[in-house]
């Protein structure tokens, strides 16, 4: 099972549209995961219409229209992998321990908010992933998203994709 992980799309505030490489990945994914800060419902509509399956949450920049359609925390079992999605996890310092305590029933937690790519493992084995933002790099050298594969009850082939700068 192929996953596409994204977050903090901020359309149309940070970009007019999603980058073409990200849109192309939707067609290849069995599951698209979005960890919030959509900003507009049109982007949610777009991903819902193109994704085979979507697992998504709202973020701190998402208004009532998105909050009415999305949960704060989402969960799914994927071929033996217990996956969760949330927008905010708090400061980087102490993140692993804090998330392991909050989500003891998960194997993988996808989060957003910081726009900073993140891949770590908490004591006890919880894998924490932040794909960065495909539209707003903030202090990062590039915009990004992630792909991964669920196989044999494990998350494998986690890859951070760097996006070219917009013209």
C-alpha cells in the first residue's frame, strides 16, 4: 500500500495551487494523508475527488467549513500498521515522549504545523513523521512532501521529496 503524506498546503494564502509533482503522486497513492492547515475547502474537495482514499484532519488555520468536515485527530489501520494524524504536536523538544504518551495505541503518527520535515522514533517504537509543506518552506531550504509504503505490517520506504522552487 503506497501512501502520500502532506500537510500545511495553505492554498490560496501561500500558493495559488498545489505543485504538479504532489498532484501526480495522488494518482499513485492508495491513501493520501493530510495533516491540516488546508485553509480552503476547494483543496479538500480536490483531494477527495482525486484520492482513492483520504485520511485527514483540520489545522489551526482552518475555519468552520473545514472543521465541520474533518476531525482534529484521525486514525486508520493499514495492513497491520496503526496510523494516526494530528496537526499540532507542540514544541520539538520532548515531542517523542509527549506523542508516545498521548498516542500509545499507534505505530505511526503523521503531523504538521511547523513546516519542518521530521522523521523520528519515540521510545516504545512510535514513528513520528512530518512531511513539511509543499507550498510554504518557511525557514527550510525547500518545500516538501513524503511518500511511504505499508508492507508486511510495517511502514517502509519512507521518502522525503524536495520540490523545486516556484517560478
